[in-house]
């Protein structure tokens, strides 16, 4: 693990508005803009008025879960028609990721395949970017990464660039009050996974540990409350803050094996990202425990279990936490075909940008064993 003196950089939006009732501050920020394009899913497209955006506002309301390059092409076509000087991502991570990509690709000479990887986006960005999350999970409002699926290969295309950093992030927990319990549970565990995977990462750093540890503690304290009562403002705010902190973790440290093993569930079987991460989370936490025992014990304690790094005890606590929220914890229950597990294992093993961060090495056989145990 890197020492305290190891150089690291933390990039966050220059302005963050946080708290119940802050949604309209997106509109105040947009004052003076001539054309605004909102990138949203169908539900949030119907409540754009909450942002109080001024002037000419166009809405691309067709963002789908696990968006692919075709979905991105549709959003870029909407940008060509609207010719915005401000793009607003309004929704979960899918909407915010597409908003990032539209903001840097619209009007330029680069396409999505020109920018895959780190630092390949040509800058500076021509339009403003505001991110307004409506779930508490991805932390995408605070980050510099975006993901879309390549439908031909069923793999994720990952883009990383400081040019995708929002000018403003508006985190209004009230926008999450209507999120159903099942989605609240899954996205909440996703936020926790961001923090835990950064905390136990080979690139973990005390600067990021501060946010990561508080993030998973917030989830342990507030997620069950928000699942029970979606209108619990304090619980919703706790999850929104945890998600934001998770976003802070992703830039300098990023996730590890948990997300690598979750991605094939989304790309091959269209399992929502949060649900996939929640199902995989206990298995990878237990697998990694021998490599990071003290940090694992801190995670387990935050989930209400004994501060142990014994893999069996770790798994029991983490699995019980997730299952207690009503999350489906069997791959078979999500419709995954057992015959596809070896292909999924090979796909996950190829995601080196994440697996190389993991505190323990995983072979294809190790990954297949996790999938078999989770089936």
C-alpha cells in the first residue's frame, strides 16, 4: 500500500451544492446560457422543471440502464439539434456518464473510440456541464470517468479525462425520495463498494481513505433506514453524501475486483449495475480479507458485524447485510445461465484496469469459483 508521502491528486468539481432543496440551484447556475440540453432517463425527463432551468431547454429523455454506444449516438444527435452551451446530466450514473461524453464529444472531431482510455479527450471542453444525481450510488457527479457498452463485444468502454469534470454538482437528497426500496438498496451497496474497493485497494492512500471510510460508515448507518422509509431525509442525505464520497475515491484510486466481476453481469445479462455489485460484494470482500485484514475488519464493523478478518465471518456479515435489504444474492435468481459463467470469468479477468488494483491477484479459476459460489 502507498505510504503517506506518496504523491496523489484529488480532482473534484469546483462547486458542489449539497442538501435537501438544492435542485433549483442548477437553474441559477444556468442563468445567461442560451441553450441547455438535459440528458435524462424517461422518469427524470418528466420532472426537469424541478431544476428551474432558464431559457431554451431541450431534453434527451431516452437514457437506458447500462447505456451503449447506440444510446450515446442518440444523445449526440440531440445535442446536434439543440446546439447547447450547457449540458445537464439528470438521473443516475447512466445519465451522468452520457452527459459527460456529450459535453466533450459534441461539436468536436473525436468519436467515442478516439477517447477510450485515460487522458485522450482533446480539450478544452466547449460547453458547460452540470450534474444532478437522482440516485445515491454511482458518485458520477464528482468523477472524471464515463462508461458505455460496446454492443458488438458486450464489454465496457471506459473514458477518463479531467475535461469531463462537472462545473457544478447539485446533490439534492430530496430527488432520491421516490427511488423504490429495491433500487435504493442496490445503489446504496454500489456506493459502499466504491468506498470499500478504494479503501482496500493496492493504490489506497490516506488522502482517499478519509472519504472512503466515512462513506462506507454512512452506508452502514443509513441504508437500511432509507430502504424502510424512502422519505427519511436524514437517511437519504447520508446515502447521498456516501455516494459523493465514493465519487471522490474513483478518480485517484478507482475500484478493483468487485466491479470487474460485476461488469459482465450488466454487459451480458443486463443486470443493473447496483444489483450486480451488491451480489458480488460479499464474495470479493471475503476473498480479499487475508491481504487487508485490518481494513476489512473496519468494513465489517461498519456493517454491524464483529471486527473480524476471518473470511467466513466477513462473508457472513456482508452477505447478511445485503440480503437483509432484500437484494437478490443468487446469480440464478437474476436469470444468469450457469453455462455462461466461464465466459463471464474470462471477460472479468480481462478487465486489468480494475483487477490490477485488487489487493489479491485473481486467476480466471478464482473468478469462476466466485461466480459458482454466487450462483
